């Protein structure tokens, strides 16, 4: 069952991590913003994941973008609470757009648009007198848009938002919204999509159907990719889980976290923090390995208002919200934050083919098979930015 939590709040991408390879030179101020977003992103993921047993997938990067654009549209106690809830207390709201703009450019310069696409939008009601300066800020610093809608005609507003999401997700996600309250005053929406391109790629010749154990009582058959090679691998005894790194052609990498057979994946999730992810990356060591990973496609939609309120972001949703910087009058408030994301994980590689074979060893190395629920984390190594987090409970379901 899809958890309809679209999380439009913008793209708070929990960037973090220490890349083993050479990173771009990042100023202390930008790095500080990255680390704070990483902390918030991990908390957001845990809050979303704790509400469902189904597959989970979201883009902290996209969410971070939307939330920071929202910060720039608020003032007074509303802005202060937002900063606290986003782990940004102490940062100057006036300089954050420039810092994020620098960070966003670094991410997008090394992430080909053919693989990674993301965007955010602020949709205020036509009653807002949105300043041109705020519209320009959203576009120039956050790569988004601020577009007024008439919520008194819900069908038109729904159509506009759905078409925007379709464009941002390359038509992978359709009909995000089906209903809207005529009293809606402000929505924040973010969207992201990603096409995995492993480097080296898996070879589809070796893909075959295998069992995937959803739980003790449910088994499904899934296409299971295979490759023998030298991989970076770690084992975390504190949570009893293995961590595998799979490099990608665009400079990103996927960490795939597989709990031991007697450990529930949700128990591991409870300990996933930005510090924990950094520790996993530092512990990675190269080893010979045979890897089996299922093919899967995830499309997730989240409405994040309730989740954000559990993270102590509440005032912006109340009638005393201060939205003056985006032209909101007294008594206006944010109604919902939506986020949508999609990902395709298959044998596609850096040459657009499924060839590539695998390394032949003199004796068969150990085999790591992801045939039970696992967590995955996608981060960009050159900028140390975390792009996506997810959980695969059942790879046959979106």
C-alpha cells in the first residue's frame, strides 16, 4: 500500500559523508550547511519509514531545496522554528540561499541530467501578493518556481500541479493529487527521479529469477542481477548489518545495507543517522565478492505535514504563520508539503548496454545476496551530498 505522504517540502538533501576519493573543495560554510541538512534528512527518513512496512523512497536533496525556499518566505517566530526544526539554528537566513545555490551547482555539475532530475515549487493562492524578488530568489537560488494558483477552482490547480510533477519525474509519476481543499492557501512540492547506471554494469545475461523473502510468510520471485568483482564492503556489528558500496557512472555511489537474517530491517533503520552513514563509508574495505541484487522500480508519493510536525515544525502550518516574505497576509498558512520520487534499478551501465561480463577468480569468492528487505543510500562522492534514501521490502511492488 503506497503511503500517500508526498513530500513536497523541498529538497532538503541530507548531504554528508566523507568520500574516499578526492572531493571538490567546499567552503566551511557550505560544508556546515551540508552536514546540517544531512542530520535533518536522516531524521526525516526515519520518521517516514517508521509509519509504514512498505517500500520507502525519498530524495533528501530535493526536500531540502523546498524547505530552504520556504524558510526564505517566512519571518519572525515562524522562521525561527523552521530553522530549529531543519537543524539550521544559528545560520543567517539571508546568506543561506547563496550557500545552497553554490552547493546545488556543485551537485548538478557532476550529476548528468539524464540520470538525476529534481525540482521544487511553491504554489501560493492568488490572494498572496508574491513579490518579484521572492519569485526571482526561488528561481535563481533554488532552481524552482513560485506560481500562484486559484484554489477556488481545484480542478485547474490539481491539473497544474500534476503536470509539473510529471515534467519533473520524466512522466514516471502521474496524478499525484486527486483532490484539493478550496481553502488551500499554500503548498510546497518537490520531485526527483533517478536512473541507476552502475559502473561497471551488471550483465543482463546473468540475471535470473530468484526468491526474495519479504518476511517469514511471504516469498516472491524477482529478477536477480549478478556480478563477481572486487567491491568495497563493511560490517557493522552494532546493528548486525553488512554494507556494500556500488559505484555509478555519474560519480555517485549506492550503499546497500543488508541486516543479518535474524535482524529486522526496521531495527537497523532506527540507528541510521548522518554520523552512522559516515562511519560506514570510512569502514569500507575492498574484497572479492559475488553480488546478487534484485531489479526494482520505486515510485513514492508523500504528504509530509504530519511527519514534519513530529520533527517540531508546526507554526508554519498554523493560522498565525508569518509568511510576509512571500506576500502572505495575516491568517495565511502552509497547508501541505508534498514530495514525489522515482528510481529505476536495473542492469543499465555506463555504456547504455547490459554487457560487461564479470571478473573471473581462481576460486569462487563469498556471495552476498540481497534476498530479504534492505536499505539503500545514494550519495554523490565528489560533493559528499546524499541524494536518496530508501528501503526495499518487496522489489515486485512500486
